[in-house]
C-alpha cells in the first residue's frame, strides 16, 4: 500500500466536507449504531461521521500507520482509533453496521480483497469515497499552471502502481467481492485559492517555486514513460510557474480553482457465507 505523511493528508483533505455533506446522505447515518472508518489517517472523515450521527453511535477509525493514528486520537476532537490492516481488520464478523473508507482503495493493489474484508465485519452497508484523479480540472490565473498540472498528472498516473483514477469504478470491486451496489453518487470537491491567502496556499506556492512537489513524486513519475530529461524540463517549467504564482500573490491577483471528482459507492452485504469469496469456495447468495 502507498503511504502518506500527516502533512500530505491534511493538505489534500482540507475542507473536503466543509461546503456540503450531501454526498454521504446515501449512507443513512442516522440509522447506524457502529461505524468503522478504514484507512482513517488523521481522522477527517471519522470526525464528520461522528458529527452526522446520533450521540449513541460509535464511530471507530482504523489505520495501519501509528503516526497518523496518534494525530487522529489527539487534540480537542479525538477519534476513537485502532491500529489495523485493511486486508486483515482486527474485528470479529459483523462488528459494525457500516464500514466506510475515503481515498483508500485507490492506494491498494487489490481493492476487491479489501472490500470483501469490509463486508466480513459489516452486518449491513459498505461504502467507499474514492476520487478519479485522472479527471481533476484546474482553472488558474497563471496561464501555464493548468497545462503543467495536466502534464505532471499524466506522468504520475503512468508511473503509480495502483489505480488512483478508480472513482466510479469502485463499484467493480464491490461486485467482485459479491456486494450488491445500492448507489454511486458523484461529489465534486472544489478547492479555491484567492486573496486573502491562507498559510497553506502560501506554502503550496513556495513548493511550486522550489519544485518540491515534483521532487516528492520524482521516483513515481520516472516509473512510467517519462525520461530523466523530460522530468528535468518539466520541473524547470514548474518552478518558473511557481515564481509566477508568487508574483501574482504579491499583487493579490492570483486565483486558482481545483475540482476533484469523488464518487461515493454504497453497497449492501449479502446474507451469505462471506468467507467464501476469500477462500475460493462457492456459495449462492440470498436475495438482498
């Protein structure tokens, strides 16, 4: 599984649910008593689930990274979190009535195996909130930014070892794991940068101007067809673009809108022997 830092998760998930909770309406949160957030990271989705459910509902986060779990469990709004692998969850069968993940399946080489494990510990629903990173759109006041972002994204997608553009196709993993798909709903997460600029926006501009962002992804990008020379040329143009961003910020003229399409896939666990999918035996599922 791909691993991420606390800073990366907070930067990419910042404001994810601030503007709307409509996309998770299909989860029927009022009707659940125990909810598990797999791959909870620093706990952003876990906190949203806790806010949207009755006080009597238990929301539990689970992640394999102890550093991220420490962040999730700390602060003024701590998450009840447990260490565990998404492919071998440390819970008995039917421990929860909703198991959900956000931007987890895109980082797994075999999403269906994880979804089958989610179904093992759920007595009712399984849900995944997954982005289509190939369909991200950028609208920027710096003319070169959108084109450079597309070039960098294509190179990254070509080199990464998992399907980070999974999006609506998460339903395929559900069906492969013999989970009846109830609904797939699109939610466009829009991140806007405009004056006055927050510290996060200023830091993002600095990372562009130094090429730090591309440097973080260099190894992955070179796993695809991008050559070392092409990477160096791209990073040089990227740094120039970053300096243009900083100049426009100095004049309070810089504006950027990034739209990331997310897809919320909800499935209902079939009443059957759910270990059969994993051990290779056969069974006939009952009607949902």
